[in-house]
């Protein structure tokens, strides 16, 4: 069963989380394998799995009331990868691939061939009003010197530093059975306002001491191997890494309250998308093919609109054209 575990380091401004997606992840892969596009190449599968694990960690880290959408836009054979995690931890994921991805392709060869790849995190609030823009933060997949990042975790750590101003360690791994991740984050020191009233030297000393603690924990977390993350259970991982630390554990999220696959597509949403195309284009497709067929890339559901269905979309009183937002 897929699970998410949260914990704090007692007395220290550091928190952590481990996610292991099993059934939620294999369901996503199974649906893809059954679709007309077929199964992902192993490096794409690994990347998308890492994104799924990271998406769950980031969503539960900020507890956002709405969808957290993690996207990577690539300039290589992998054009787009998307993971969407709702506030109840239900998630879906898909990737658009054009051309062959060799089995040994790394992130630069898949997504950042010309240095134009980028990673975006979008927060789309629940019940967003028309015209209200979702928040979006974007980081390039290359550093200031033009060197490509080598892993998704590297790009996301950069994003966290920029957007949340919080030092974060992310270790991610995925194969065809498990997508897993560990997140360790340094929290702002509580009561710094009070400390500021003390002797500056004391506050400085305290901060330096807390930084030392964080650095030690971050080094331990970074020592976690991909293989360990994929094969060990959460208890073993935490014991091996942090056996000398005092952890305060919280009730794990699993089963109905845990990470799980769910798609938010519906006939109504697809109808709005067709309205967005406009009546002229919809008629052209109907004239050519007799029916408008839309497959959901996330879950494989197939939606058919014939001429009568389509006519209704454009004639129902009160049917509103959708907003022009890119987010469906
Ligand atoms: Zn769907």
C-alpha cells in the first residue's frame, strides 16, 4: 500500500518525510501500458516516478488547498511530464514523449538537450474563480554557467531554495514497482524575534548551533542510496539513517487517507475543452472524422462527442465558454 510518513527531529528546527508509492504508482504505469502510446521507456518511467514521489512530498509539505502541479518542459525527446497531487493526496501523472529514449538516457539527454528545459510548480487553488491566476514558480534545468542539472532532485532543491527560502534535501528514486522519496527541510527558527532581544552574540551562537544540526542531518539524508530507497521499508530507512537522532513520528498516511491514484477528468471537463476550441474547429473535426474523440492522457478514459453532443455544447443556454487558462 502507498504510504507517507512525517516526522520532526525533537528540539531541532528540522522536519522530514518519506513517501513510498506502490499501488498508486503501478496503477499509473498499468494504465499507460494499456494505452495506444504504450509503456514508458525505463528512464522516462524513473523520471515520472521521481516526480510523483516529489509531488506528494511537496504537496504535504505546504498542505496546499488545491492541486499542486509539477511539470517538466523538455527540449529533447521528452516534451512534457506532469504530476498533479490534490490536497487529499490523490494523484495522477503522465508524460509526452516524441522519439526514442535510449535505456541509458539521463535527464540532460531526455529533457535538456539545448539547455531550454525547465521545471514548473503550479499551485491551483480549490474553487479558483474565472480570471484568478494560479501561482507558478519556474526554475531552469541549467545552472548559471549553463551546465545542465543531472537529476530532478537537484532542480527541485533549487526551486525550494528560491521559492520557500528553505534549505531542503530531496532523495528520489523510482522503478517499475516503487516510486519513493525522502525530504528533509530546515525550518525557520521559532521565536527568533525574542532571540533578537537577547545579546546578538547569543542569538548568533544559537543559530550557528542549529545550522550545524541541520547540516549533520542533511548529510545523513544525502547518504541514502537509490537502491535502499527502492527496496527498504520506511522503518528500516529511518532506523539506518537516523538511529542516533530523536525522531518525533506522526501517524502515517496510508490507504484512503494516503497517496493514491485518482483522475479528475470528466465528460463535462472535456466538453469545456471542446467549447474552448470553438464551434468552427469542432465542426471541422466532425466533418472530417464524424466524431470528436478525446482520450485522457492520465487515466486512459475515452470521451466521444458526436455531432449532436457537439451541437449541444454550443447551443445550451447558459453554456459558458471556459476561461483561457492552460490548466484544465
Ligand atoms: Zn482521466
